[in-house]
């Protein structure tokens, strides 16, 4: 298990459609382990494969917020939304690829996700609250969509300019 480097927006890999995973291989298992470790280390509640430069349809999440509660690490391969509620929910979203920037995004309040698990079986589960927000945010990543793509062009450009500056500063060391 090792930590992977998280790509920072703007990066062309964060704007691409990811490929379906044909089957669960030891490589996919290792990737999932690394992604969970990287997510907890960040710390974050979700991380998608393209954020670590792997263009495959897989994301991890754990939206357990109570630090006293037991962790619930989840790995979703080839995830899809089987159903979403008409009820909407607005959440102040952030992203590990867009550090320290937050903005309100409105999405369906509840979603039923279907995915392939590391056990090779199909899973289905309903999510609400932060879990629902997180699942939709991460699924977006697999389609090359960032949370800032849900904002106005002006807000998106403002945040992108800050990220360009941040990357320049980091490159300088
Ligand atoms: Ni994100």
C-alpha cells in the first residue's frame, strides 16, 4: 500500500472520460487500497481514479463524519446511478484536486448507486446526505466533470486562476 500523488486542476486527465473496468484484478485491488489510503491521508471523503492519474471507472469514499464512528471505506467500480430523487440538496462542496476552494452545488438529495465491488459482485445501495453528494461528485470525476463545472463561468474561471497560481508556486517549491 502506498500513497499516490493527487493531480491538481487544471490537468487534462481531470477532464477525460474514464474507461470501464473489465474485471477485478490484483492491480485494481492495489489501486483501491492506495486510493483509500491517499483519501484518508489527505484527508477527504472521496477520491476518484483520474485524480491519481488512472483513467479507470473506480472511486473510493467514506463520508462517515463522526470521528468516533467506525470507518466505512467503500470502493465502487463501474458505478452508475440507478435512480435519483426529485428532492434536491445543496452542499458546500470541495475537491482534493481543487484545494481550499468550496462552493454550493445542488444535486439530487438521494441516489441509488449500482456498482461492481472488489468481491466481483454487483452491489446496489441508496445513499443520502453527504454520502449522496459525495457519490455524485466522484461519479462526475469519472466523466471528466469537476464540481466547478456546476458553477457559473465567472466563478469557475476565478477558481481556475487560483489553481494555476497555486501550481506555479508549488512547482517553484
Ligand atoms: Ni473531487
